[in-house]
C-alpha cells in the first residue's frame, strides 16, 4: 500500500485522454500504460538501490552530485524549481480546475481553468507557508477518496453502461512504422506522469527489515498493483467511450459516470477527484523544498531557501515554488503543453540517476579494506556518506533492468523533441541556464 499510495495520483483521472490522442487504437492505448508501468517498476528498483546506499537527504540532487559533479546536481535542483516540480504542480492544479468546472456543469475555457488552478495554488501556498498541515487522518481520507473513485469508475463502468459503438480508428498522418513508434513514444509521456511517485516509494529502503528480500517483493507487488488499476481504468474508459470518444474528453472519469448514472454520477465523481487532487497538491508542495534546502546548505542557492519561519516551515522556498507554478499555469494554460514541458526534463534526470548506479557500483568495487573497516555498526555508514556493500539493496536483473530504463527515457526524450520541439526547447533552455548559474553561485 505504501508503494501504491505513492504512485496513484491525479494523473490517472485525466491522462487517459492524452494517451488516446497519440495512439488511436485500444490495444496501443493499453500497451502504452502497460509499458509505462514496466518503466516505473525498473525506475523504482533503481532508486531503491540509490536510496539504500546514500544516507544524506536530498534525493536525486545528492546522487547526481556525488556520482558525477556538483554542477549536475545543481542543474537538477535548478530544473526542479523552474520546470519539474513547479510544472507538475501547475498540471495538477489544472486537473483540479477542470473537475471543479465539471462539478458545476460548466464548460470552461483553458484560460478559465488556468485562473482557477492558479487561485488554488495561491491559497495552498499561503496555507503551507503558515505551517497548517493536514494530519495523517486527513491524508488517509484523500487516499480513500481516490480509491473509492477508481473502484466506482471501474465497477459502474463495467456493469451499468453499454459498450461504445465500434468505429474505425482515425488514421495517423504518414502512419509509417517510424511514425507509429514516435506516436507510441509520445503516448508514454502522459503515462509516465501518471506513474510518477515510484521514486518516492523507495525512500523506505533503509527502514524495512531485510530490504534485500522485502523491498523487491514490495516494489514488484505495489507497482504491478498500480498497473492493474491503471489498465482497469483505461479499459473501462475504452469500453464506455471508445478510443475516439476518450481522446475528445478532458475528464474521462466524469464522462463515463455521466453515461452510467446521468449528470449526478458525473458530478459525484468529479467532486471526489477534485477533493483528493487538492489534498495531493497540498502535500506535494512540501517535498521539493528538501532539495532546495540541501542546495542552500551547500551554498549553491539562495540562502533564504534554507531558512525556516516561526512555524518551522521553509516559507521562502514554498512561496517561490508556488509563485513559479502560478506563472507556468497562466503562461502555458494548456494541460498537454505543461505535461510535455515537465516530462522532457524529468526523464533526462531519471536517466542520469540510473547512470549513477554504474558509478557507485564501480566505486564500491574499488573501496579499500581499511575504509570498509571504519563502517559504523548501525547501518554500515562509510566515511564518504555511503553505506557498506552488505547493506545495499541490489537491482534485480541489473544491468539489463537499468539499461532498459535508460533506453526508455531516451525514447521518451526523442519523441518529445520530435513531436513537441517548442515545448522541449523551452524546458531544455531553462535547464541549461542552470550551468552558468552554478558557476555564479560557486564563485561566491
């Protein structure tokens, strides 16, 4: 449940339509979600190994800094602030806004959704800066709402609706094998966004008993469970709406429930999705500031990002992050554009983090016996901040698993550059601006 809870988010209620816009047949749509799940599983194994051997907080920032160079870690943190985290928050805010309008029975423009999403981001930013946090019970309620919405969607969609009429799929322009492969790679973009969260599920690696046996089983069962859930949701959407109908609605879950139970059904599930989404968005605001804090501690970012206010929260980091997310929501305003903006950079750092596995393993083989003798008895912590080899979780099937993940990230990146060059160029341009920014801070 820890793994599934970390993955299942707002994306599954919206992203099926984005996948359907890229690949037009039911088999290809379900295939994209299945392959996306396998990529998430490989990524979870990779991050489990990384998190089990590096004791410092900061996640990917620390892995990249230690394995490659401080400039790589800095550029990741820079991208997290200006692209990945803030863009992801903007995208989720638009999901919330679209379902609020669906709840009210209003057909809203993209700009209206951007305004409402931005207002939600502003309110949540202020609340989090004041130190008001939802308790464990509240978060459990949000999680239950998501599961209830998914369960209701699948059961009602299969039992109370008729199959969509079979229509010929819309042909893809120049549908050569090359174009079909590019389209499938593009379909993996929204799927990967929906599967996002597997990288946080591995943070329990150092807190479980016998991680070499328990963690692989937990990750395998958890991610496979999410794959089953996501395939079930997409199967129901295809069963009720058809591939063409799915591609034409931004709120597929509400569309299915409306056909099954009328307007009340559509509004009921829209309410559940909106509430659970706003809860997820609120909590996600508190994760990335850990990276900004670590960078500020290294004197590589604004020192204010490492400061806490009277409520003992990093208010400056949260406020800056929230303000940038609002800018992205208002400037882009279109969900698909924000999705491409975020994923194009995100997968680059996923691949680089996977490369860190090879770097750390090579260094582990070169560790001297004297260094290993200095390991602490608590968790085998070595002087370089890593842990002894005996305590490290190992990726099943490495190096094939790791190479598969790196290759999948490369395919997604190429598909983004090929199909959405402008969005990708903007996000890569912002990412590369982090290189001169690093040297500015490094010289201070």
